[in-house]
C-alpha cells in the first residue's frame, strides 16, 4: 500500500507565541480561504504536523472545502516555511 504523507500548517486566530514564526494572513486571503469571521489570522511556519493521509485524524478528504489562498500568498507561505521543513525540531509527528 502506498502511503501519502501530509504536512499540515496551523492556521489560528490567536497571535503566535514569541518562540514561533508565523505569517499574518491578510483579510483578503481570509475571505478567499473562507475564514471571513476571523478578525485576525496567522499561519505558523516554524512547526508543522506530519501525518499519514490514509489514517489521519486531522485530514478528511471528504470534508467540504471552505476556500483557498491565492497562488501569490501560497508562494509567501512556502518561502517562509522552507527553512523549517528540514528542521527536526519543527516536525510534530502524528504517525506514531
């Protein structure tokens, strides 16, 4: 069986802690993503959940899609996240 790994970044309405690196989500991107009711939002890029798609408690492939971010904002997220991707301290395994 092929296993598909997920990398999940947290989106929160709570400001990041001082030991976290996060991007503030612009209001336009909140609307695009379907989180209009949030006054403020951040995507934490300094840590991520690592999970298996087939057994994930956090990912439901049948869930309704709320919205999506623009290509430009996704590029900003990817650039900010890239330095943390290889860091063993940033990875929180959900596969164990």
